């Protein structure tokens, strides 16, 4: 086990720290990171991680990202090199308890940023914080405006209508603040004009809806696509909560994980912005239903829009301009929606549910 000398003379073990590790993204990320020659993975979640995931981590802890003391205690043993801060309350669930969501999504993020700043300062080396933001950071006033605008770049139409979207957008700004301006008036501030000198190296991807063959999301509003597909694979009927013409961007989970790691690995000097859109395709809910039926001809899919969840989907963009991610760090979608079904989703999902029968 490699140990490094801290400026305080302590010997601490270098680590990659992951919050919300038991969620959908955590599953894929831990698996991908454990195959790399990166430092040990230290993972936290509110609930116990599955055995298979635990085995890939050097240490796992039950911890709430809102509990700063608990985080300090568990991280006292480590030199945190990188943080993937995945813990969040997603958009649908957040509307049921907005203040709780704010507590987790914002205060939890401030805790993480502060830990990164303190560790970065202590070791004289910036701590990389990789933060998943979301298409929920956008907000259109009307469906007509959304349709007319089409693909959006990162800094337009950011007027979110959900607590989750507000939280994500604000945390993007907080990340920028910790990276470039944290304690800017303090005498001992280590910030400067040189963006490479900060103590926090904050990088953010705005995820579209994510579709995994392994897991089904909970509490999100883009969940209609993964729910539809998984229901069909299980042989269950599915009632979709949005209209057939609802269109937002999506990508598969492995693509999202690859892109996240690609951004994390990009040389700092190549990054011209803090926040990057990523997405692979943007089928309508009706087009997804047609594809699902091609592979699962007996699938029963009906559409019974829930007006309020529909309004959230209608406020999100129908397409993302991902050219900054492409130009700065080489992001390229791996799949079209047809390829995603054919090469990843259907084969994996079928196998998964067969093995459960
Ligand atoms: N999947 C998220 C949600 O639906 C959006 O990023 O809340």
C-alpha cells in the first residue's frame, strides 16, 4: 500500500472518495475505477453497499453527506485526491420534500467542496471534484419555446423550475467559486489569476437522462425510458407518465461513466469551462416505446401523462449542444439510440432478467 507524506508530517493513504456510491452512477463508476490503477476507493452512502461493490472498494462507510463531522472523521485517515460527489435527491423526489432535497443537494455539496479545499490546502495539491449536474439545470417557459430552441449550450436557458434543477445549477456556481475565488480576500488565500493554482479542481458534467441495463432509477423524472424498457424485459405492463411526443436527451450508463472519467482525466489546461453538456441521443417517449416493442413484441405500453411530471419534462431541453465537451476533452457519443438498444441495453437486460427467473 502506497503512503504519502502530508505537510503535517502524517502519513495518509491516497484515496478516491465517492459519495452516493450505492446509486446507479456509483455502481458503474466503482466498477470502472476499480479496474484502473487509481488510488484506493473510499465509498459512502446512506445505505449499505451491495457485497459485490464493497469488494471493489478499499473502505465503505455509512455516512450522510450533510454530516460534516462524520465526513471529517472518516476522511481523517486519507489524502483525498479525487472526489466523485454523486449523492443527491433527484427531481421527482425533491418536489415531494424540497427543503430536504436542498439540504442534501446543496449543503452536502458545500461540505464536500470545503473538505476538498481543506485537503487541497493541506497537501498543496488541488483536489479534483467531479460533480454530476443535470439537464434539470435548464428551464423553458413553454413547450413551444423548448421546441423552437432545440439544442442548447451550457449557459443559455438556465432557469430551472424544480428544486433539484435549482440545486444543481447553484452547485455548479459553488464549484466555480471554490475553484477560482474561495476565500479570495483572506490574507493566506492561495487563489490567483492562474486557474491551475486553486485548491479545488472542480469539473462538472450535465447528465441527460441515463439508461442502465443493470439498474432502474428511483425518484427522477427522466425515469420513464429506463422504466419502460425494464418493465418490458420483465414482462410487466408499463404506463408511461409523459406524452408520446415528449423529447429529452439521454445516454447509456456506460457512456456516462466513460465520459465522466474522460473529463476527470483531461489536462486542466485543456478545459475552457467548468460545466459540460453530454448526451448521445434524444428520442421521444413514443419512439422509445416503438423500439422497445421491436425487441419485446408482447410489451404493453400505454401513455397516461401526469400533468405535473409532464410539465417538468417539457421544461427540459429536447437536445444538448455537446460541442464544448467534444472540443475540450474529446467527448463523442458511442451509440445512436438504435445501437444502444441493439448492442448494450437489450442483450444485457435480457440476460439479467433470464438469470433471475
Ligand atoms: N435523471 C434526473 C432526474 O430525472 C435528471 O438528471 O431527476
